């Protein structure tokens, strides 16, 4: 399993972010190590020695993702990697994703047994998912600066990010008649809709499958089966942030399209058992 190290200037901030993940994934065994703060976590700052120890502790042989906040966190992590055993260091990747959302997305993918590349991609997808959510606020959504700004970087585009994460910012329908063996239609029973916690549990449950799994949202089962255009989707159903970005509401239909029909029965079972009472077969 992939281990995750959190490097922040504030020990309390990192601890709170880790606790948030624990609330969303109470049964996950993902190694989440707090390497934040200076002077044993009692002061603000970062400590290369603490980070190197955390990386060694988090490593279980499959790799370690380091989540950072800002400034010296990058420099301290770079220095820490000089202290770590070269074999362990070769399995480390440092993410530039937003700390809270990125950590949550990465932990969900790690809990599903994904490899380091997929876990890192899930962290990076956090920006895309959150941006999609906020854009639904219309005039209240803050304007996104042009590419080349400090937030996105000079080479980053939404298209690049969607390709990297397997999620496309478009609305459409699966290429199917709605009756194929690789389609699973679920009715959402959570009255709040597909919010962060059920999305995290669902993404983690689906993360262990080899299939690519896309998710769509329809207002009713009749709409889904009649060939009506989906309200949202497709997005990567193995990414918590992308599931949340669908904005799926109570009693709407969440359609999962599984690339390998042979895995569809197990995907259905995992979906309804990951969070009892949250979904039912439509």
C-alpha cells in the first residue's frame, strides 16, 4: 500500500487534515504520517530530519506520496530525501496538489490499492473536481485567472489535467443503449446527496478494480434508460473529488459504466456494501 506523508508548517493543521481523512475513511489502513512543524511540532516551520523519518515510516515497499503546504516545505522535503535510504527515496513522489483536497483524494485511491502514479494523479485531480463544484455557483464563483498564473503554472490547462486524471469536463452519455451488462444504475439514498463522505467511501471501494469506471448522473431512472442526456458526467468514479463534482442529489440516479463487464457484478456489490443505506439498485 502507498504511504502518505503530510508536510505542513503547522503540526495542528496537518493533524486536522489527517483526522478529516480518518472521518471519511474510518476503516482504511493507509499510512498517514504527520511530519509537520518544527521543534517536535511545537513551533511553526518544517524539519528535514522529521520528514525523512516520516518517509521511512510510511514506506511499505510500494511508494510514498508527500503532500506539502508551501514555501520551505519543498526545500525541507528535498533535503530530507538526501537523508533517506536511496532505495526508499526512489519510490517517493512530492505532490503540488491542494493540501486538504489532495490528501483526501490520494488517501481514497491508496485505500483502494492503487499504485503510486494513480494515487498522485488523484491528488492532482482535486483541483479539477473542486473547480467544477465551485463553477456551479455561477456569478458567485471567483473568476479563474488565465493559464500562466501562479496557481496553475505556465504549462497547466484544464484539458491537460483531465487527461492526466482520466476525467473529462463534459456532459454526455455512455456509448450504450442503457441495457448493457457493464452498466449499473444506483439510486442515491443519502438525503444530502453524493457529498464528500459517501463519495470517498464509494471511490475507495471501486479503486481496487482493474476496470475503468465512469460515473454519470441522471434525474430519474426513466431518463437514464430512455437515452436522455446525462445531467453530468462522465467522471472517474474511482476519484472522490470527481464524484463530488457531479453534484448528484437525493434520489437521482448514479450510473456506473464498467469497462470490463465481467467485473460489473462485483462493482455493484462493492458500491452498495461500502456505505450501507447510501445506494440501492435503481
